[in-house]
């Protein structure tokens, strides 16, 4: 049995895929805490679709995928941030408009110029077949950068996420913090798209953070718990993906969903009460008086 | 007041959101150790005044003079807090030290400072509790503790007694009175004329413009209140303090489709 479990480690593509999935799980878990607590769970879904537009454009223009889709994703993230901060429309509407338009553009480009095939499927649902050493290095670099930024800006990011109005009045540059978070999020989605696919990144962002929220009332504990849950889901999901011969993205997400269901049942009413109000996030600022 | 040290002064301030002016030509000054209440109806611009004083909203016209290095702390309405956010009392209070240290965890000095400020407010034993697991009075104290940890000279409070019962209102008022007696200048906005405003040394009646400023006895007159709130009110006296009473006139209007004399 042990031999069977270790069998896939003989293949370089699997070792690379496992490293990327594990790092991606931890990275998405970490960033997901801010995404969930800011009431922007939909952004992972939306932004990954927006980046798909960049992916399509990059493929057609023949430019480097990371550069093309990355620039596209960052531009989308900053547009969402700018529209949301004007407070005329809510973040959910801003995400909906900008990211679906970008996704639609990607689909239209594929329809006009062709290109649907292996790359298209990989972008949508994730694939470990194309994961190379450079992908491992890329996601390790993004993880290190994101972790460092969150470590160094921990206090300002916490204050901005919890109480943006008072943080602003206390001298925190909340606009810069929001933009920083969006850039890290776009970079994380870009780096993890290869394994998870655009359709499933949202789950990798939201589920570990939600599970962690059911387990703790402390922000600092929620951060490391969500990252750890993401790592476990990535590692276990990737192994199951090989043995069950199912795409990596769906398997990783199903492992996370199973963990959510288990914690949901074990923590009972306490956990449900902690997460119930996450959906009600978005307390109206009092400044408008 | 002219002999006292001025902390912040708004001079002819006009500002708003978009093209709509919320404040028009407002003059408000706050001196060291002062305790000022800003009263007015919803939409009068009370929170906007706090925001301008805090420096997070620049005026479109006029100017704001602020003493160099002035430390200002802001306590939001507890009704606007996201109580499901995963923060313990200690994590919440430590937010006041956002700029003093890069590392995420609290230093020994910071932990001592948090303990001291929580002990001062009588909630030290609650430091590891989640903010939702507290009573209304304890929750208000957590946010005052967060403000005090920044060692402010001026405390701005937005509706500190909004939605609380009489006992908690007294508790908060006594706490603020004690902090003011120790030298902290306080500006609070309130809609509670009898419960809070009449107990304060100085009031500013605001309705986009400053209608009147002075002691409660000076400004709580039927004429000023009508200009401030746009509604008729009477002012009685009880135990040497003004008591504001709504002058509610019953109007018997005939509702269409409802027979006269029936209970609609």
C-alpha cells in the first residue's frame, strides 16, 4: 500500500505538481482570510475569470502567459478596487461587471481566432501535466512575497480589514492597503491558475478561511490555520487526483469541501454562528451622516 | 475658553461628498481639557465634523488649524462594528499601535500597556475574549481602550450611547467624565438631548451650519432647537438642568377609505 502511495513520486511532473498544489493551497488559504473577512468572497471567482481574458489575449498575441495574464489581472484588480472605493456601487457589483466583461472578452477572442484545446481546458479546470520547475519557482516566489508583505503589513492590513474608517482616521493609508491586497490576490490567482483552473480558485480562497473561522475567534490564529488547511488540502487533493485519475483542481476543492463539512458538523452551532455573519459583512459606514 | 490652549479649530469649513455640501461655513474650536457635544438631526453633518477634526476629510473651503503633533483618537458607533470579525479584545485594542511596530505580535511593552489600559477601564480579565462575547458596556469600553492606547489628547466619539439602555448610558457618561477630569479633551456627537447633551459643559448645535454654541442652559432654547431640528420643542427645567420635550401636536386627519371614528 505504501509503495502504491509513493508510486507517483517517481514522476517529476507529479513532484512539481504536488509542490505547486501545496504552495498554492497555503497561499490561497492565507490571502483568503482577507478576502472572506472583507466580504469579497466572489472576487476570487471573478478575478480568476478576468485573468482568463488575459490568458486568451496572451495566447493569441504570442506573449508570455505570466506577463500578459498578470498585467491583465492586476489591471482588473485595481479597477475593482478603484470602483469599490468610490462607494457609488458595492464591491459585488464592481466585481461582477469588470470580471465578467474580461472573461467574456477572453471567450470572444478564442471564438474569433480559435485556440480552444488543451490550454483552454487547463486554464479552466487546472492541470498538473504542464507544471514545470519554473512554475514551482514562480509560485514559491509569489508565496514568499505575499507572506512577507502580510507579515510586514500585518497590523495595517488587520486594521484596514476590520475598521477601515477608523484606520483611515488613525493615519493608515487604507487605499494603499486595499491596492496592496488586490495586487497580492491577483498575483496569487495568476500563480495558482495552472493547478486549480479559473473555475475553482474561488473555492481555494474561500473554503480554508471559512473552515478556520469556524475553529477560532482570533485573527492571528485564523491566518495560520487557513494557510495550514490550504496546504493540507493541496497536498491531499493532489495525491488523490493522481490515484483517482481526476483533474487536480476539482479534487483539491472536493477535499477542502469535505473538510468544511466535517468541521461544520463537529463545531456545530458555535462554528455556524461564527461564520453566519461573514455573509452579512459590509456594515454601512457612518461617515455619510 | 480664549485663555485655554486650542487643540483644533475649524474656520469657515465647507465640505461634503461629491457636489453636495454637508457642512457650510462651519466654525468649531476645541481647547485642551474641553468636553464638547455636537447635537443635531440626522444628516446634519455631525460625523463629517468629526472626520474633518480627525484629519481624514479635507475641507473644500475654509481651513483647519491643528496643533502640531496633536494625537487624536476616534471611537466609532458600536452599531457599525462587524461583531463577527475574528478579533479578541487584546487584538482589537492593539490596533491603536498600528504604526509603532512592524512585527505582527505585541512586544512586552505593548502587552503591559494593553493590560494597563484594560485594567483602567475594568475589563482586563476579558483580554482573550472575542469582542462579541461582551456586554454592551464592555464592548464600548474595548473601543475606548483602543483609543486610549494611542495616548490621545483629543478623543472623538460618534454616538457613544446610541441604542443602549439607561444604565449603560450612565456608565459611559461617568467613564467619559472621569477621562475628561484626567485631562483628555473629548468631542462627542449625540442625538440624545436629555440623556447626554444636557450633562455636557458645552454644546454645538449643528444643522449643516453651526446654529448655536454654548452651555446647555444657553443653547437649549425652543428657538435654537427649532432652527436645529426643524421641529417644535419645549424646554423645561428640572433640578437646575434643562429638559427638552417634544411638542407633538395631534392632528386628526381623515384617512381615505377609513370611516371617521373607527380605529384605523
